[in-house]
């Protein structure tokens, strides 16, 4: 008959007590944190799901910051477009009133001063900034898009920002597309100032600010009709010039150009509104996704309270029984072995 040595009993007792204490400590930690997964070994598959959820939540926070920036930028742009619409509408009203022969040159000169102020306001809006970033300079954010003559110094590149995974939207309107007519149209140099005469007839030249502001090599005689791309500033300057020269015919001819400019600004306001709606929808989708992630995270990570404390009570009873059994085995006397 093989006899169990004292050393073997001690090692067995230590192993049993250590194992029971480890289980109790683990359950106590879970009870204090109310988390089922404290380390990857607790549930490797569940831990992978948690890492994916945390990564998605980090991405969602960045997308929300992008959304906030886009909303701010488009909000500034929309305000500028609203004011620009008011300026052009006011200029058109004045032009309609001065297109007839009932007013004398003195009245038209007074109105010309008001048109000059409207043009200065339009230039100021065209150089509007959000912080230190110019709104209408394209990707040349730190370059003032228009000089005092209305020459465009920016580019025609849009700024796109990611508002959700693989969803990019433009958050700016370039000065080339907003303030300039889309097509080159016949226009008289008598009606247009020098700044307008320097605009290129080729739309592709808008990519090159130097080409945009370069004076054409061939100059036509005064009064000859040329094909140019006029801008809002050119139209207002032409209107001011026509009023100063007491020329109601040119004032009348500028009404159609002002109508096109107003329609163009309104079209861009509609575009900005559509982009704002897309951004709001993206923000709502991100918030919904965050809620779904939190719900899934709760199912994977959180502990079942009833099961947890039931197991804790069971393991504490096992540990207590292990201590009692260990005490009985360790308190053996010599006479117990001699019986």
C-alpha cells in the first residue's frame, strides 16, 4: 500500500487553495467592474469584436469633427451667398430704375456711388474667411482670392472632406465658378472696364490665375465687340461706368447679365443647402451607428449580474471548504500516523 507523503499533501493543498483564490479574485474583479472581459484570454473572439467596436467609435469621433467643420464652413458660405444675392438684387433694382431716360445725369451719378459701394461690399464678401482660411480661394486657402480690381488669384480645385467611411463631399465653392459667368459672351469694351477686358475667353484658363488675369495680346478698338467671361465685379463696374457716362442703353443691356449672376448665386445656394442636408444625414447615421455599437458592446463585454454573483458565492463557499479541509489535513499529529 502506497503512502502519501506529507510533501505531496502540502503541494495538493496549496494548489487547491491557490486555484480557488484565483477564481474568487477573478469574479470579484468582474463584480467591481461589471465587465465579463477583463483581458483577451477571458474571451478571445469577444475581444476581437470589442477592438473592432472601439476602432469604429474612434473613427466616428473623427467623422463628427469633420462634420462639424464642414457645417461651419458651409454655414459661412451660405451667409455670404445670401448677402451676395441681396447685393445683386439691389443693383438690379437700381439698374431697372436708371434704364429709362427720365433721370438726369446728376441723379445717375448719385446712383453710381451706391453701385460703387455695392461692388466694394461684393469684393469684401468674395474675400470672406473662416478663421484664417479664405472661403472662395479653392485649395489656396491662405491666398486672398480677389484683389481690388476683381482679379481671381485662387484656383478651381474643390476641398473634399470625409464625413463617413468612404463618403467624401465638397465643402467649398471656388471664386471661379461663383463670381464668373460660365460662358464667354459678346461684350463691348466701351461698357466693360479694363479688369473685365483682361478675363480669358477660354474657360480652361481659369486653372491658371496668371492666364486668368493676363491682358489679351490683341487689343480691339474701343467700341468693338469682344468675347469675354465677365464677373460680378465687372458687371457692377460696368453699371457704375454706364451711370457715370449717362448711358441708359448700356444700363438696360446689363440687366440680363445681372439676372444670370443672380441665378448663378441662387443655384449655388441650393447646392450648399443640399450639401448641408447630406451632412446632417451623415451625422444622424453616425450617431445611430454609435448607439448600435454601444448596444453590441454591452452584450459582448458586460457581465450577467445574476450569474456573476451566483458564481462568486459558489466559489467563496468552495474556498471556505478548501480552507477547512486543509486545516484538518495540516493538523495531523504523530499518533494519527501510528494508528
